[in-house]
């Protein structure tokens, strides 16, 4: 059982070196000449209850260039389409299109095709953005000479244990996203906040890359640009944080995770797989050490080292990322996450073989 200690130590080294890699180098944002305009694309399906929040935050953007907000209604069954038209009537920058029963990928493509400007930024209808979001994203894109900029995304805070668990897990995913981006091998993308060029997305869509998957256009687009050796960056700026809704119950969380799992094998790169393996092994080390103690009490020091080192490494990662997202209160869930995450990972592995799920009211196979 002595091999359990090196695995735990490796996880601690991974945490410290990963955080150093993320924060040791910052992109300097300099005053730049802004483009003529920016197109903001939002695909919507049954989002009438969220639209007001998003639209108000979009229309409040502090940036001195032309903006157009293109909303594509993906055959909503609620009042989404009607509400969008009301906003269009009140503000000429709002444009509304309709995509009849063809899915989110097609809806986004329709929006990009109809975009006026070269620079496009995508977000989701259940999000809220800060007033300097657009300015931060375009400055990061131009300063870093990037073809794709991935923005920081974080869940809305809710006073539930499930939401705390989701937020804590999200910090780990954002850590992985930022780290792999720093190493120029980004492993994750989120359509809630990403900026790109119109011609690149149209090229991606016409390639049919990932076409047979109902979701995951953000991840497949990321992989497509990587294959083309395009420059991809992560925006380390608090002004760029986008808040997004997360599932409110276990059933919703289950469907979301199954949806992510269906595309993971096609979109995850080798570096992300390697880092994920380190994390997964570290989560099971303490269970192996606990079992060894039941077999022989002399192994108790191994259990103590495994538990303490893993908890410290978890806290270091969570604390550093939580400071960036202004959510240090979520750290109280670290011990709970430590206990339940191995079982959560096992369930995720089992359900990763499931290929049908419900998403936005549709049965997806």
C-alpha cells in the first residue's frame, strides 16, 4: 500500500504547479483600437423566464463600438419568441431570428451567418454578464492576438447543498480549463462565454465536425480550431465573469452530466485526460488507504497522510479559484466533497455509457 503515498503527493504537486502556471503570467491589457462592431449571439429555447435578466445586462455594456444582439429562437413552446420581439421593438440593436426545430447548433450557425461583424461573442440565455464583459473579451482577443477567447463562467449562488457542491466542482473544472489553456492545450470550452471570428465558425460548421452529437458545439469548435493550429486563450479578468444557471435538483444534474459524457470521448485531449487521471486516482487513494487499515492497523500513517495531503491540495485549488470568482464561502463544502466525490466519479463512469437523455424538452439519442 506504500504506493498510495506517491499518488497523493503527485496530486499535491499538480495542484501547486498548476496554480503557479495559471497565475504566474498575465496578459497585459493595453488600450487598443476597437473594431467597428461586435455581434452577440444567443440561442434560446423556452427561456422566457431568463431573458429579462440577460437582456438588461447586455444592453448595459460599457463599450464604444457598434453592437448587435442576435437572438435565435429554437422553436420555443413558451413566450420566448414574443418577449424577444418586444425587446426588438424597444431597442434597434436587438435582432430576432427563428430556427424551426433544428437544434442549438443550427440556431447558432443561423445567428453567425446573419451576423454583421467579424468578431462574434456567444453566450446563453440563462446567463448574466457584467457591464465590462464585452470590453474585456475583445481586449483579450486583440491583445493576445487570439482566434478564440474562452471566458470565465461561474454558477449563480443558491443556498442549497447541491448548489454548493456544483460550485465547488465548477471551481475544479475552471482550474483545469485555465491550466490547460496556459499550457496551450485547452481542454474545455463553455458556450456561455466565448469570442471568435465569423469565418472560423462558418468553416467549422461546414466541416460537419461533431455533427452527429446533439450538443457540445462549443467543445467541438475548440477541437476544430486546435486542429487548424489557431491561437486560443483564456481571459483571466474578473470583469469578464459570466454567471450561469445550474441544475436545481439531482435529476437535472444527472441529465446534464450524461449530456457532457456523450461528447467527452470525442472532445477531450490527451493532456486533459492525463490531468483527469491524476485527480481521479487521488480521490480513490484515501479509500484504498482506509481499506488497508482494516487489514492491518500499521497502515494508519498511510491513511493519515493520504487524507491530510488530499484535503490540503483540494483546499489550495478551491481557495485560489474561489478568490477569483469572489466565492470563498463555498470552501465550507470541501470536506463534504472529499467524502462523496469518489462515489460521484463512479456513478459518472457508469452513466457515461448511457447515450439517451432529455435536453430542453427533447429526447436525444
